[in-house]
């Protein structure tokens, strides 16, 4: 389906059903004429009365762009289910480069303390029926992926204060009396359940697109698993829509005076460097470990590289660099005395939250960026918290078997390096699509890792390029 080449959008709002996306369209289309606040009532005007809407051809159902004070927002219905959602986002990202994707609509209340009408914002997402535990994976974890998929920290920060943040489960099977007890036991932290959010979070995580799901609880899973609807779909969808629009407004306000970085189009030929180096992430683990155990040491004993990388991260930070380095050394010395200790992602994030609260995690200069969240650490270490722990020297909890890999780590790295040299010789970009074609055109299929395998192994195509380039530079320096 032909999309106008000059069509530029700021962000995308998706919802499974027409009734869930329509309130978002109505409110956005009404923005030039009235303000949106908690008391605003969405008046369903006839579609023809809107002068700010433009239809967009889509294979997934009706889609429109809405002209708002902040630019064009694309609103589209995905259809119900994980596959519909993942397929839609995959198609959308071949056409557009959105600054964010937000999932709107309704969900079932899963936790016993969630009420009908609550607005749940997912800070992490899991597949409620995924089960590879026989191979050592966690419940809800898809092999080769993180245990959960994170929401965008930037979007989470901008959601309305009256919303509640927590885990959202997604599945193509409803939670019923037969499985509610088992599911609650497996996911005690889950607040809500739907049939789309985890798939959207999964794809956006892989593509590096900021994502969040904002759902209104329309029904509850009662203690016996019975599903009783307490709020009409239209009313619940409107509450979700208002929270979605408030979040978009806050995003636009935050970036009004900035040019939001377009990662895929402004990167140098071989990709930008990682925001956090491996050394700075390892130092972050030791810093948190040192704080948890209230130890300190002589930071000048750390390696020159560690000191340099940590100080680079703290240039605009509210944290005192020397104090941080002293705690890192203290954590390192304590870890050296005990070879059986570990650091869970939960404890890590809890301590990081305490750091943020103590030093003022606020927008703008002084915002706490380092140490990063556990999800950032997991992504950098190829989707596994245990990988990060092992790199520092922590013990790991019940190591996960990841199945038989056809290609070794050296195979993956050598193939990406070979492709980089191939592109250098032809003076072409090292793009992901180019790699896929290279594998096919050179009859390498089955003999070298596929494009999706590379992405899965390194977290993203750009990560693979960065790691391969670092390896090539190290090899060149050693000669």
C-alpha cells in the first residue's frame, strides 16, 4: 500500500479495537479547540467534522494521522492479539520513524489490589503463557530474550501522576478460573493482563523505539478467576485515552526546544558508540553492591580505564566522582573476599531508586543517568543478567541453559567483521538489510548466522557493528 513519501509523524498510538483508538483520535483532533484535563469529556463528533484528520492506507485496518499542536500523530487499530500487534509494528517501522509508540486501551485487573478504573502503566512486560522453564528459562521468558521487556524510562517519567506503574502480562489466552491461581503464583508482581502489550514492547525493544502501554482496568480477575466486567469498554477506553494524550503532551513539552535524535538516520557509517561502555556498566554493578553493603575503599587503586570511564559518566551528574570511585573499590574488595555472593536485578534496581531519591532524579541537568537500570545492563550484556554478573565476578543464580547454538561466539563476530570489510571494499553502508542480502546473494544461508540471529545474539544490529568494530580496532592496535 502506497504511503506518501513526504508524510512525517511524531509518534504512533496503537489500540486493539476501534472502540479503544477512537477516543484517542477524538481528543487529539479536539486539541486546537479545548484543553485536556481530568474533567474533559470526549464528545464523539462525526468524523467529517474533523479537519485535522487524514486517512492512511494500512493493511491492518483504519489508520489516520491527526494534526496536533505537537505535529502529526498516527493512530491505528492493530486488531486483537500478539501476532496482529507485532506484525503491525513491523510494518509501521518500514514506513515511519516514530519518536515513540504508545499502546492505549483496556486491560484486566490481575493484582488483588487493582480496582476497576485504575490506569496501569506497564514498566515491564512479559508473556503470560510463555514456558521454556524446562530449559532453565524464567516463566514468561522467550528463549534468547530478557525475562521481561522494559518500557521507555523517558515515557514512564512523563505519564500522569495518577497512574500506577507495574508489570503487564500478555497472552493469546484469557486468564480464567482454571489458570488464574497458577498465573498469579508465577507472576506475583503483575498488575494487569491484556493480549497485546508484551508483543509491542518486544518489537520496540528490539528496534530501539521508546514504548509504553497505558491501559485502563475495565474488569477484574476475581479470586476464583471469574471475569466480571464492571466498566463499559467506551468509558474505560476514554480514561486510557486521556492519560495517553497527557503523556504525548508532556513528551512534546520536554522535547519542544530540542531535536530528538533520530538514531537510525544520524548515526555514523558504522553506528554510534554505546552510551554505556562495558567498563562503566561493570563499575555500576560494583557501586551498587558497595552501597548495599555500606563499604568504601581507596578509589585511586582502581584501573585507569575504570576511573576514566566512571568520570566520563559523571560529568553532568549530581554524584561526587571520587566518592563513587571509593565505593566501587570497596565493593570490589568485598567481592574478592567472597566468591559465592550475587546481586539480583531486583536489589540492584531498588538500590538505584534509593540513589535517585537521595540525589534528586529530576529532568534536565543533574538527572541521574548512571548507574543505569538493570534493563539497560541486561540489554548491553546480550539479554542476560547473569552475563553481566559473571563479567564482574559475582556468583550466578541457577544458570540458564540456552539450547544448542549452531554457531560459536567467534563465528558470530568473524561473520560481522567479514561483512564490514566487504562493505568497506564496495564503499557501501553496513546496513542490516544489506547484511541479509549479502547472506542470500553470496549463498551463505545456513553457513553463517542469519540477520535475525545476529540481532538476537547482540541485542541489535548496531550493537553487533559496535562490538565487531571494537574487536577489529583492538586487533589492529595489537599488531
